[in-house]
């Protein structure tokens, strides 16, 4: 569960990024997440990916299907973040409704307290980024 996977302190020379999806809406739609253009894991319902990264500017994206649409939702498929050393940044991956095509998954940055609370009951997904 997320509460045990995230109890380790972030090393002073690293920053932790957690991308999570708490909603089961659109559970069959599981695009991958990428950090700086490199795929790091999949967008699984009730799951999260945790990456320890160098501090500084990083671009995080959801690789949605080309025809996916975000007609009514909030958030963006691509977010640019400035990660701080020794801290954890949380992005909530939110499924959006589509009309003709599957909905898109979008990213919204949330506070650390909100992220920790949301991730506590989720399962850590396999990832190919730095181990958190």
C-alpha cells in the first residue's frame, strides 16, 4: 500500500515525484506516464508511480491515445514542474470524459498533505524510474 511505500525519507540530493490515479473511472484506459520524454510507468486505476529524480525542472506527461479528448475536464496532459531537493511533489492523474472517443487522463498538482492522504490506500505500480 502507498502508506508503507512512501515512508522513506527523500534523500537530500534527490526530489521525489509521485503520480497517482485514485479514480476507477475509465479503468480500462491505462496510458503511460513519461518524465522528460522517457516512459516511467502506466496509469493504473487505484495505483501510483513514485520516482526519485534530480532536483530541478522536469516535464511530466500522460501518453494518451491520439484520439482521446478532454472536453469538459480540468488539468493538462503535460505539466512542467520545478522539483525541490528533499521534497515530494504529487500529481493526481484524473480521467476525463470523452464523447465519441475515450477520455483523456490529465495531471493536476495537489498539495503534499492531499497527495499523501490520497496515495495511502493505493498500490504502487511497477516503474522504470528511480526507486522511491
